[in-house]
């Protein structure tokens, strides 16, 4: 019986291993991100989850080095540039001074510090807020603790489950050990019954100012002024409120022109985002109305506490309805574009006349770069999808790719498999639901490099072209969300910061991210990457390395074949394709990319020779 119980526990452990940990056991020298995308599961935060959260370590004496590991991947020391000050390695307006042939020094403005002026003042140390989230404020002591109930303010170390009552709007608190449930009055919902019956959004939710603070999957939203999501090194001593509805709260908003309200959330040390569990306002039968809740106080979704200070007291927002001129939201009746879109004769001269010029709807200036991609920010990113030849099965995402002209997509060679029907989806930020601006075009032909070769050590000449189906040279249609990246015309300097993007699906994971992600990496010199402790002699001129030599962000956050783009002379050029690597985010094992400059003649010969 004990043996059966042991096997059962081991079986459960295998099922519960998160995707991030699976990445760490990646087979050596394996092509990156050639996998599938799967579903999600609704979660409910429990007392045991809070106690087991690695971020709520109950100590406040961590030293500076440990605190660095806590502040996300961007605080790792990155691969050092050649010692030149162009491009400037100093962040936050630091002044770079060259010292010798391969060294430099950054003079940092207050309050920044560090070799590259990338570290701001430490206000939120691990354990400072007990079992709670530390948020930055603009007045002393420049931080505040937001407790995870049933832990109580001000330090989030003491427990009180249902006394005081955390449930708002007349909700009844039902205690189960150290856990609780709020039984909400009719029309109210949310973990604390804080979401009213008229809490909904219109259009894309840009004007939404309601109280929903959970994702569709049930994760608690982080506060917008959480130190965990504010951009590394950005001065925290300013107002956190703006016209986009952001502020010292954790309510869902849409500050970047996405399709609906969303928020950031956290799993362990990893930062994610997702759409929120907020409903669209129904069509009005008469004059349309807009729900405008009063602007809540910073702690408005926290349950009231009889021991809390006045600043910690909860205010229940009053819901006010008023007439508005917001137009009625029509039902989505248009499907994503299937097949080639042929512009009219008057539109033909404007199609893809420029490259490498994104037009994002809005940018998130205060929020962490390298995670939330604004719509239109990476318009050349495509999802390469396949299914068995002539089958009735659904297409599945297998790789990333990059649009280089109306009818050509560049991807990795190891993404090409025989006996498959293939298509590409462009202009969509998500895999689980296509955006209205998405274009879906079938692949007419695949061209794998003639010298493509995969060994146990590396993948050589890992490049392929996808020719899209079209008419008279038109396949994809250029829009704000579908544009081409430029081909590079020269080598770029080592140490330059570039961007990788993708959905992060891998063979070891049944799901990657359902939303497009990006991350910043640095170009690493061939000499450095060919050192024995890194990749040694397996590298050839068709490859290069990029990433962080001390680990952290890696191309596991992207997909095979996806783009590594660099901004050069104002244009975004496709400098590399995600290819292979030794595990994921491992020290001294950065991602390896196909060097596009090495294949320029091959690309041009194939795309120009094929009508």
C-alpha cells in the first residue's frame, strides 16, 4: 500500500511541475521552442499558497546580493560590451566615459547607481512586507504593504480570517480553517464581493475604471505601483496616476490600446500578464450609458481592518451611472482575413514600401519592457502553424517567423517538417483567440537551406523561407499590425541590445504563453561565445550568441524561427532567428541564433528567382 501511495505522489508531482521548471531540463543543444500550445486552468488562491510563496519569505535581513536576484532578470549583470561608449551602455541618462581599450565607467545621476546606472534605491526588500506585496509610494517611507488576506496590515504578519469581515457590499465571510469564502449578495462578485452588477467595459475598455482585480484564470492582479513590475531603475518618486487610469491600485485597465482590460500578475519570481475577468457592457436598448465608478483609494480592494491606520481603511466605491455619448459596441461579425488580400490598384504603391517601422497603438512607458507587447509594436512577428497533410485536423502553432515581404516569411530550418500543410498567422497578439486584425495566409512552398544539418551538438545553416499563397505578388496586406522587418546590410557591434519575441512554446511544455512576449538580449562576441566554457568550437560563422551570460532572459521566451531584431539607423532589422541552445537561461549558455547577414545572398536569390 505504501508503495502504491509513493507512486501516486510521484505521478501527481509530475503533473504539477510548472512550465518554467521544465525548461531547466531541456536537452542539450536542442532546437528552441518547437512545440505546441495548450489550455489553462482556473485557480483559487489559498492560505497554503500564500505560505508557500517563495516571494513571501519571512525575513528582512537579506543582503544586497540576494536582493539583486529578487529584482527580476533585468538586474543581472549582462554581457559586457567591447568597452566602447557607442552604443551607450549607461542607463537612466548616465554619462559614459571610456577607460582604456576595453573598459568604461558610468557617471550616474541621483538616485541611480551600479556599473551601468541600472539600479535605483532599494525600498522593497524581501520579507519587508511579510505575506504581502510591497508597493512604491511618493512619500516617506516610500513603500507600503498590501497584505494577502487573511494577513493583516501594517506588516502583513498577523492573521485574522473573518474578523474583521473582508467581504464588501454586505457579503458574508465563511471561514474554513485559515481560508475563507465571501458569499456575495445578488449582483456582486469577486473574491471580496467588490465588483458591482454594473461593472463592465465598452469598446476596448480604454475608459474602463471598474473594480475587477483578477485575471480570467483567477490570479490576483499586481498593483500598478508594485516594485515588482515598475521598470528597473525608473525613479519611483513621482505620481503613479495618469490619464490611462493607472495608479496606486490593482484594478484592471487597458493603457496600451489592447483589445480589452488586462493586468500583470506573478507566479513565483516570474512576471506575467493576462486579460481580466471583466465583462463587456450589454447593448443598451435605449440611450447608452457608461458605468463610471468613483476613483477608488489605493487600498480599495483590501478588506477593512479594525486595527488598520486611517490610510489603510477601505472605501467601498459607489457606482454611478450617467448618460454618455460612447457609441454602441457592435458584435464582432468579421472573421480574420483568410488567404491573400489583394490591394486595389490605387493602394498597390503603398504596400510594404518601408520596413522596420512599427506603429504601436500606445506604449507602456512606465511598465517593464520585455513582457507586455503593445499591439502593433512587433508587426513582423508571425505564428507558423501546421497540420498533417490533407487532414481535417486543426492547425497548431509550431514556430515563430518574421515577415520580410508581402509573400515571404523567414524562419528556422528545423521548423520545416515533411508532409505538413502550413500556414502563417499575422497581426495577432494571442494564440488562443485571433484578433480582428489578424491575417491568415496558407504557405505555398517551403525552401529549406540546402546545407541545413542538425547534429547532437548544434544546428547548422538553420534557416528556411516560406512562400505564401497570393496573386500578382500580393499575399499579406500591410496594416498597422502587419509590417515587414528590414534585412540587415552589415554586422552590428557586440554588446548592442536587441529584442527577441515569440509565444514561448516548447516541446517540454504543453503550453507556452498565449500572448506574444518579448525580451531584451545583448549581442555577444563570437570570440567570447566560442570559449570552452560556453560553446567552444561548435559555433561557425552562420551562428551567433545573444543573451545574458549570467543567465536569466533567454530565447526560451521566444519560439524557434522567431525574430531577433535590432534597431539600426532608425529601422528594425532582422539580425537573427531563434535557433538552438544548451538548456534555457543557464549561466554561460546563452541562446544561439542564425546569423541572417551570412545568408543575405541566399535569401535574395530565392525570393527574387521565384515568381
